[in-house]
């Protein structure tokens, strides 16, 4: 072969190989890329219904498990509270089951700190203490009306000296007390946002704190765009533009503690409108005149200066309140956090009563707008569970702390709550707790309270244990939640209530059941027998299974007791409650109002050890993994600080330093600090992250209900040394350029 | 095999004509309250890694779905807007054509698909995405024992050096289609719910087949409020948004 | 002045006509960079070494055959710098690209800016060489090799950066159209794929161009190496392909050079155009512009020519090549640089005024001379246009070696920053304002980039020791085809052109 | 082919070597391909030796190499870029599987690549390189000497040619066998 033909041939060979390269593989390539989940076939897994216990709202959830591992938590579609949805905290709970820092063994505090003891010994120690305590003990939980609370209450409830305390969320007690305004029993007010056209949110951060952000989210969605032709409109009044306020159509920065005044002023205008438009209400016309007389002090022109806004804005609230009926007024944390909380709540409730009257007159009222059906049934469920439904609230906490100080208790059981961390410094819980000889902490993780306890019992995660719950927050229908183990315990834990039962049995106390599971079954049986009457087609066993399948029981129909329409005379009795006392503040000499608030992710601090929640950007600040203090840019400028500069916030009770996050949506005289940061002993992720705002708070209480007035605090703010890079998701310049999306 | 002529004729817009399914997602901005449940839902469903404080500081968080927050106005007339942002699954996706290895392409059901094990990490797609919704694995994602027990078996854990992004819960779509096939029927509206749509408490997110003219998404996409983000770029996203109301209805 | 006069004179002087065993008595040189090398000078009868071809060969091959201690120290230092870069690179590969400062959505950072810079640098050599070859500019002759080598080496350096930059280096071969069981095939619609092809083809082309240009000089070096018994004879023998300078070889060779020059001239602009399309094909504001193709090409030629000047002056000083690389060469290159600077400034102005006039917020955010980017823009403006155009307009400046050295370095600093400004600020201020970020390179990136410069210099240093750095055959041809023609009272140097 | 003999005469002057070429050709009737000049630089065609005719043939064909290879490259580009789109049928960016512009870009690049290869092949083919055998050569050519190389077919002719070269001013003669 000569050179020339060789070259020719090799050239042909080269191009032929190129052709060959692309000819064969087509089908395979397509099939390959069409398996974008990398060939993994979707596994169905098993779905179990249970109840989310991350907070006390009692949302029904379903949990997907594959090969005995919980994979995903979703809302239970038939559950009346969650309505098929779940919040961030609930879904992040799978992370806590498999958290590397979970407690795995009972630990007794000895001379050299905690020592691991076996479960048998733990039961021995507790039973011995039970015997010694002779009923002089307290049980402190997170305010859930659940099985363990019921068990403890049934064992010790009748003993003299026993105290059952629920360390419930701040503001809860006031809400309950305010809700009691019209009904004759404590209850949470339940304004029907779903069907409202116009809503005024009085400091109600319903998506962040409030009971069940999930339920409120659904209600908001329904209100806003649930109907074809109507767009629900919301107005938020409060000192900080929270993420709830962010979705509202108008934000009114009302000074702290003045929301009751605003509500009354709106009511005054509403009554005037009713009179001037001659709306036919059940309230006699002359009675309306009397109301007008009562409310005349709250004429917008008179209170506008106090509310620091033009009087026209009050009219802007009141006119649609009548025109766009049905309307609701919702009170929340900014109302209940002050010493005049209950008074303000009453004012808000009065608005709701007026709204009901207007709505009915306009034939727009929905049966669920304001009533609280089946209050009796709910109470009966509580009683059947054996829980002390009055245990919750700050009043009991004060009683407990006093008792501990006086040495009343030789023993205490603290279950799934962290009062050392989340009660205000003014309460001095930690000091009091140290005076109790023997404290048992039932917990999943080591936290500040467990560290102070004598004995730490690792409890099952709520995905692993049995319980039954009567949620605090009942939107319209009575609910009995069932919590079942959806996975086998991942680490060597025991149900806290099982241990208590075992110890009580060993101490020869009367126990309601041998185990929690048995207790739950018994309660369901009792419930079926007492509350429902026994449906013939379901035996006890089947009924229990039915509940397991559904995740609990709730009346499928709204079983209305007729809504009490207060006759004028009753309403007239109410007139004394319509007042707007001046708010009082702890540290009133200080220049700034402190506005502690819950974020959607941290809760009261439970979420702080969860990587997902820490990394999820806060809705308003978009900060991740970080603690901050919000203040108005004008305030920051006055203090001479920019974003990331540290400031020291101090009150008589303590001080914290935090990086500044200037935020336009806050009053210039308010500094807002998130709750849930600043753990000192809560695992690697949470410890040392920020500071605990609770250390600033005094022990001011609501004058009417005795609830903790957690926003009645004024503080000093001064520039401190240091700077911190703010780990924000939004760019500090870009966050003002939303117009590029032409939304 | 198609002839060359046929193959030249195939254009992106034919998805809607030639396939049973064309998946679409509608996000009602009037409903979104920024609560972040979808973010965690997505994270749990798709094995999205957490990156830790240090990396977050460098803006390397991996959330496939993020909620953008914009602030408008001056105190006291401040308005905060939330905008859930995930892969928009553009019909004319800028990210797809620039990938040198076909690691991202458009599947016949109108989804923008990322094939992790083809990806070599040139990050060109990320540069060409106007929405900035593609995320890069800067390090090996850390799911140390025992956290790995949570991992969803349907979704792979991505190696370092590859791009990842929202798949509109591809595995759920497939499961939905499998179930429908087992039951011998078409996929019904509402059968398939991506994790975010499933969990959104306010019901702001709706998912469905836009080829089905009876479906919710079809009706919503044809309502007057529907917009596409960066419409002027001509990307034709499968994710559409419903505009919010006016700023100040009362004023 | 013809060559055989020289040869005759050499013969008369008893220099030529030696035998095979007559080893060249090259003088020992004390210092590697002693510009005066008086001993060397004394060897020739006067400064114009073109007259003595053998002397010219010896002189120009000296950098290749004689190495001083300082060279080794210098190379070792370069090696250390490269080693740290390699260390960073290996660490980054095993730990993850997070070691670099890039993040969402600044997915491309200093690596790509450096890549563009090096690709730009590569545009001097072959393109200048091709143009000058085709236009038969006589002054091109001594500088061709150095310029072409620069092309090849800067491309070799540039080619590393995509590899450094990809997330999965161990899968980077997916870009190569290799039929495999994995059924992977590259997407030829991706500008990155075009880029991949173009860079590789350009590298192939320019290496070929360099090699073909080297061929006759390799033969000369081969003969010297054999005569000296130097170890280089082994590879030189092979690489010279048995070249013996027959007329047929020369004729074919010239033709081939012509083909290559034309083809390279077609490839080179396409390469940087395609690099610019990596940006311009995206819909990122600030990148998505039609001007990028020519703008990049001009920028590339600009920085390339500046780099050639820098390099020429360096070689001239280091290897005592004052007589080969003369002031008028630098002056001529300076004029070329001036023209390119003006064109580049024109493009810069076009881009700027388009953005300024339309004032689209997302684009203006980047182009505006504001904030922390102000000094960068200033540097680009000074290095890139104002100062350059001003200075180069003066003949005295153009023939001042230190001035030109400093200016061309400044030009390349400016051009590096310009590349950085093209890549980074646009990505950090792009469409979605929520995702705006700021980017600073990390120590890893800086280390690797510094190492890339060291690598380039290292390659050059090695090249100088292995191959003739001056285009000897071209210079000789220049001597042959030129002569003095008397025009009245003047004797004018003219060149024969066909 | 039977043995051939070569004579290489080295000259110092262009004038001398140009004069030496013709007598040798005439003396033996040497064909164009059998006589050659060696130099260290490219002299214009015909400057040293009148072999224009032969070179003209070579030159006129040399362009075919890059040209034809360019066509091959064009085909490779089209097949690679266009064929990929045709076979893979993957929709990216809403573009049809086969697209003109990217195919054009790739084709352009490949055409030029093959053009480069063709040019090099033309050099190698027509210049007879690489050839690492020991051929008639003298290192002094590299230093500027000019060599006249002739191929003859008998010992006598070799001697005769050497004589002619010496007569015409060659300062050095090298004789060889089978090493043209």
C-alpha cells in the first residue's frame, strides 16, 4: 500500500467511526434519561394516621413509613383541624426521630453528674419516691390534654397536695379567659375566618403563634380566594408587621397595649353606622342608643392621637366591617400579651357580636361564623380523659413556683416541657425547681430543664408511642385525637407514662391501666360508651381500629347547639366589660417596648435542635441559623447601628446582645426579638445560638386573668461591641426590588 | 425511528398537543402566607440536604423551593410579598440547551428533568436560569447515621458536584401514573400532588394536568390573574402564578 | 550583503568548513541573564549577526543549550508555586467545589474569568503570526516563534480551567463524544460543547502551526545537538522528521505554512467568539448581547499582543537577544497595539452607552461605575484604553523598553479585570433580585490562579530549553530576500516579494 | 530498483551553486526529481536550481489535501452535530432535535480541524517526511552552506559528477550510496 492510499483509507476510517458512534444508541439514551429518579421505582410504603404533637394544636397527620422507618409526615385529609395539611414544624419531626442526640437511656443525677441507670432501676427509684412523696408532688406538662396527663391525674389527682400544671403557650390563658366572655366556660374563641369577607386581626399572628397555624392557614386561604367571586380582605393591627400581617391588605402600626382601644373605637363607628343606616337588628333601637352612649368616649377623633394614626383609618376599618359582612375580628398575641389583655379581648368579642348581628340581618351569616358548638361535648371529652382542663396557664405556674419555693413538693414530674428555658426570668422557675428534692424529666432530648432534673427518662418520640389527646383548639367540631406508634422505637426508650404507671403500681398506688396502650384503649371504649352511644355496627374492637385508621374521632357533622344569641339584656350586662384600661409596663422608664414573638419554625424553642428548621429561612427576615433583633431602620439609625451590628437589650431582669436586623415593618419605639433561641443546653445545633429573650421578661400578669403579660416589658437598647454577618436568604438590596416580577 | 424530516418538525409547543399529560403548577400568590411548610415538605420528600450555618452564610442553601420575600414601601405603608420560587419547568428552558451532556432535558410530559448521574457540574444551566432555581452540590451532602434513616427511598441522594432542582416530585407523578394504570384509568385531577402542593396549608399551590381542560390548573391558568414570571424572556414556564390583590383595598 | 558573502567571509576566517567533529566552541557564560555577555559578542566581528549564519545559529540556540544555576532556581520556584496550586486543586477535587468562593447564583467565578483571560492571551500568537505571514511583513520574522508558543501554552493553561471548574472532574469525559455502554453523548447545542470543540481544535491547530514552524529550526538544533553530543539530539532527531532543507521540502513547507496561516486565521476568531457565546447565548442580562463576539475577539487580540510585547522584552533581556528582537519590532507591535486599543475602546464604549441609554435596571446595576466595582472599572479604563492610547501615540514611549514592559503589563491587568467584570458582577446582580449576592474569590481560587500563571511561565521556560525560541529559518529567509537598493543618495532596505 | 549513487557538493556562494546545476544536468541528463539543493533557508523557487516544473506539479496538487480533508471535516461536523440531534430526539430548551445554527458552528470547527490535518498531511506527503534514515546530508547546511545533491546510477557517473562539482566551486564533496 502506498502512502497516498493509506491516508485516504485512514481518512475514511476516521469519518466512519464518527458515524458509527452516533448510530446505535438512540433508544437506550432516551430510556436512560427518562428514568430521572435514577431507576428507583417509587415505593408505596405504609401510611399511618396519628396526631402531631409538636405543638398542642392537635393536627391529625399521616406518616409514611418504609421498611419500618418514618419518611414523611403529611396532613390527615379528613382531620378537621389539619384538613390535610401540615406545617413546617410537623414535617420536620421526622428529623427529630432520627436525631443523633436523642436520649437513649434513663439517667440519674449523682455526685459526678448524670449516670446511666437501667430501666428497672429507674422504675424502682421512682416508685420509692412515689411512696415517700405521699401525693406531695406536681406534674408539669406542656399543656396538652393527653393520655399521660390523664394517667397522672387519675393516679394522683385525688391526693391532697398534688398539682397538675400545664406550661402552655404564652397568651393562651388570656385567650381562654377572653373567650369566656360570652360562654359560661373557658374556651378559645373561634372566629370563623373561612367564611368571612372582611377580617380585622388584632395582633393575631395566627400563622406563627396562635393555636394551629395549619388550621388558620386553611381558613385564610378559604377567606382570601376560596370563593369564586369574593376576595376576602384582612387588616392587621399591631406593632409589628408579622408574617401574618404581611398577607393582610393593610397594616396599622398601633402602639403596644392599645388594641383594645382600637377595637372599641371601631365598635363605636360600627354602632353609629348601624343607627344611621337603620339596620334592623334584634337589638332594639333604643338599646342601640344606649350602646352609642356607652361607646361615645371612643369616638375616633378622640382616640386617634392615642392610637397614633389618623381617625380616618378607624372609619376605614369600620365601614367595610359593616358593608362587607360577614366580618370577623380575631384577637391574638399582641392583645393578650399586655396587662389589659382580657379587657381588649372583650372589646374584640363585642365586635364579633356586632358582626354576627349585621351578618344575620344581611342574610349573609354562615352557621359557623361565631358559634362554639358542642362546648359541652368537648368538656365531657376532657373529663373523660381525666385531665384537669384548668391546669393550663400562667396562674398555675405561679402557684407551682410559690409551692416549690415553700417546699410544698418533694417530687415533681416534668414532661415534654422546658420551663427553665421558656418561662420569663421574672418567674424564677429555675431557682424554685432546685428546691424540689426529686424531679423527673420526661424528654426526648437533653434540655435546660432536664439538665436540672434529678432523673431523666427518655420518652418515645410521638411517632413511637401511644396517646390520646383532646386538643385545646377545637374549630367547630369536637375532636378526640388518637396517637399511635407508627414505627418501632428507634432507640431504647420507654413511654414516660408507662414508667409512671409501672412505678405507681410498684408503689401500690391505684393505677388506671397497666400500660398507656391499655389506658388509651380503655378511654376509647369509655368514650364510645358514654359519648356516642354505642353504634350497633361497630364493636369496641372495631371502633378502636376505626379510630386508628382515621387518627381519632370527630363528629363528621357539625352538631350545633343553637348559637346563643345574647338578648339585649345579656349584652347590656356586658357593657361594663367594654373598657380600655391603660397598659402598664414592666420597666416603664425604659425607652423601647420589647416585642418577643414566636417564629414559624422555632416554636417556643423546641425546634432549635432541628437542622431543617434552623436552616429554613424565617419568613420575614429570611435569616437562617441565626438570632436577631428587629428594629425600625429609623431606630437603628438613631442608635448608630446597621444590619449585623450587635446591640445590648437590657431590662431589670437581664440583658441580651443580638445582631440588628433593620426592618421597615415595625414601630420605631418597638424592638422585636424572636423566642426560641439562646438555648444553653439543647444539643449541638441549638446551644449557644443567640440568646434567650425570656431572660428579659418580668412577671407582669394580666389584671383580669392572671395570664403572663409577656409583651408588657420595656427595655433599654444600646449599641454593643461587635458585628455579625447576617445569614440572610434575601439580598439586602434585592429585597426591595420585587417589582421586577410585576406581581 | 423517525425520519429526519419528522424529527426536524418536533417543536416544544407540541407537548400540549401530542401528549396525554402536560403537568403544570399554579401558585396563588394571594393565598401564600410564607409559612415555609412547603419548604420543609420538599426537603423531606426530596432528600434535600441541609448545609449548615457556615455554608448558608455563603448562600449555598439547597432548598429546591424557596420563598422569596420582597418589601415594598416605607414605614408605615409597608407591604411584604411572598413569592414561592421553584424550578419553573419552562417549555423553552434556557437551562436545557446549554448543558453539554444532556443532563437536563424536557420530558414528553413537559417537565424539565435533571438527570443527576449525567451531570458533570459545569453549572452553565445555573447561569442561564433567570429564576436562579438550580442548586449545586458544593460538597457531599451529609446524611450521617442515624439521620439517613429519614431518606426517601424514591429519590436519590446527590453526589457532590452535580446540579439539582425541583422535579415537581417526579416520583409522585410516576406513582400516581402507576396507580392509575393499575386501576386501568387515566390520572384524575388531584391524584398527584407534589409535596409542596400537598402540604400548603393555605392551598396556594395547585398541581395538575393542563392538557385536561376540566382540571383546576387549566381553569386557573386561564383566569385573568394568571401570570408567568419573567414572561418577557419567553421561557413559557409550566409553573404559573396567580396575581395577588391590590395593595391597599381599603385606602 | 548576500549570505554567501557571509559564508565566504566565515570560510576565510577559518570558522566555516569545519568537520563533524569540530565542536562549536561556545563561550561559557557566567550569568543566565547577563545582557552584555561580552565574551559572546567578541566572538563575532560586529553587532549585525545576520552576516554570520553560523554565529547566528549559535547565538540564538544558546538559550537552549546553556543553562545557568539561576534558571534552575527560577524553575524550582515556579514549581513550588505550581505545587501549591496543585495542592489546592487536589483538595478541592476531593472535598468539593465549595472550597471556591462561588455560590448561588454566581456559578462561574474567578476560574472562568481566568479561563477567558488565558484563551484571550492565546489569540496573540497565531493570529498575529498568521496575519504577518500572509501580509509578508518583514519585521515579523524573529517574533513568530515566541508568539506562537505563547498561543499554545496559554491554551494549555486555559484548557485546565474548565476541568478545575467542573463539579465532577472524574466525569468530565462525558463531554467527549465517546461511544460507551453508558449511552452518553454530548449535546452539540450547548455553547459549552462548541467551546470544547473550538478550544481543542484551536489547540490542535496552533500546536501544529507551532510545530510546523519549528521544523527547519529543529533540524538546525538537531545538527548542533549531534555535534555537541547533547542529550537533546534524541528527541530532536525524531521531531525534526529527517528534515534536510531540500528545495522541495522548502517549497512544500512554505505552501503548508500558507494553508495553516489561513486556516488558523479562520479558527482563531471563531474560538473567542465561541467563548463569548458561552456568555452571550445565555439570557442573563448584561451577557445577552450581540456585541460580545467581536468584542471578545478584539479584547483577546489586545491582551494577546500586549502579552507578546511583554514576552519579547523579557526574552530580549533574559537571553541577550537585543540583536534579534530589536526596538523597531517592539515599536511596530506597539503601533499594532495602539490600533487594537482604539478598536477595543470603541467596543467598550458601544457596550457602555447601550446600557446607559436604555438604563435597564438589571443591566445598569452591573455596568454602572459605582460602589465597590468603581476601582475595577477605573483600572479597565486606564489599562484598557485611556492610558494605553495616550502613551502609545508617542514614538519615544513605544521604543522605551521599560515603559512598554510596564504598559503592556498594565494592559493585561486591565484586561484580566475586564474579564472578571464580565463574569462576576453580572452573575451577582442578575434577573432575580432575591438571589443577588456578592462574590469574593477564596484562597483556593487565588492559589490555583496564581499557579496557572506560574504554569504558563514554567511551560515557556521549559520550551526555551528544549526548542529554538527564535524563528531562525524565517530570519535567514529575511536576510536572503532582502537587500539594499540605491535610491539616489540613500541605500534603502528592500524585500523581495513574490 | 537497483542501487543509486549520490554526490553532495557543498558551496558557499549562491552564484557558484546556480552555475553548477546546469552542467550536471546536461552531463547525465538528470531528471527533475533526481537533483536537489539543500539550504538552511527557503530560497525562492528556481533561485538556486531550475526545477520549477516539478515543483509546480507538486504545488498545484498540494491544496487538494486541506481542501478534501476540509470536506471530510464538514461531513464529520454535520454527522456529529446534526446526527446527534436526529438520533437522540431529546428536546432541550424547546429547540427541535436538529438545529441549523449549532450544527453550523460545529461543522465550521470540524472543517477547519480537518483542514489543519490535511495541510500537515500535504507537507508530510509531498516533502517525503518523516524520513529518519541516514540520507545524504551535511550539518554545515544548517550553518549556511548550500548543498547540491544529485542522484546517478553508476559508480563512474558518481565520480564524474563529483569532478564537475569540484570544478564548479564546491569546497566539499560527499559521496554516498542509496541515500538520496
